[in-house]
C-alpha cells in the first residue's frame, strides 16, 4: 500500500466524515485507516453504516471510546461515563454494530508503519507533541525496531515530529478537531506524510446534526464542538497533566 488516508476520532459526526471521504486523495487511497474513537457521538449508527459500506479498503483500529461503547452496550461498563453522549450512543447501536466494534485490534501494522489510537501500548495513554523525549521513550518501550512510523490520534490535535529516528504522526480528529477548525486527517505516501483539513460548513453541519440526530443534548453538543473550536493552547493545557505519565 503506497497511499494511506488516516481518519482518527470521527466521534459519530457524519457531516465531517462525509467531508473527508469526499476528498480526492481519500477516495483514491489504497487504504483508509480508522485510528479509533469512531462512533461515540451524535450519529453513531449512521457513521458506522457509512464506513462499513466502504468494504475492505477500510482498516479498523479500536479506540478507548469504542471499547467503552461496547462495555456500555453490554451493561459491563463501570464507573462514570466519560461524557454525556456516550451512554446515549451505546443505546443506539444495533447488535451487529456492537459485534463489529468489540473485537477490533488496538493497533495495526502496515509495512513499517504502526497505526494505533493513543499509543502502541494503550488506548488511553496521553502523549503530546511537546512531550519530552524521555516520555516518548517510555511510551515506545518494547516497540519493534522495524516500526519506523507511528500514527495515532486521541488528542484531536494533528502534528508530525521525529522521535529518535522514528516519525510520529497524529492525524488529529475528523469530528472534534482542536487547534484549528475543520476535519483533520493524515495522508501517508511513499514521499512522506501530509496533514490535511477538509472543508466543512460548520453551521450547515450543525443544522444537519440537530435535525437528523435524536441525541437529547445535540444542540449543546454542536455549539461546543462544531460552532466553537478549542485552541491548541487550551487543549494542551488541559491534557498536559495526563501526559506526564
């Protein structure tokens, strides 16, 4: 595979997913890797149906929100829900969609690139673009030397940086991007990596979600995640305590 589109953190936002899937390089990619947190959001059923319709070209990776959805759908989740939308989304999933998410791998390797949600060793572990090399070394403990590129999501902020002769790429977030507005995704080719954003009319997308979704808190959701945008500074400040290990 020479052209791989990476879509992370779709979070059940159908208009944003449709915008990315309409990109020419996504349509022509050899593979579309979903780097976790796929359905937990205001349109979970529709999001999964669209992605499954794409067939074998899609490579699925499980994120922490996918794991939690399955646990909630099976009444096996303990503790406090991570947000208000997750329990509702879990109730919407059909049995076949729960069975789709349940066995997904936490990482997939294609060539010398490893694709995961948070880090190669955990679906919730936090590491940031400005985390020190010592923290990155800890996160990559046990990772095969054959892996030269690590592609992830989880923090919803895209970046690409070198870490001790490895390339680390965060594809950002399709459905809930931080740092700049618009669905973000990554494009890997033999020539390297490109961080991309797809055009999206946030107002029209918000109108669609409030019309099409039955999530009771959908108006508040679109106001927070579609009609406003958390800056990278705000997000980094919020995540940094969790990223210190």
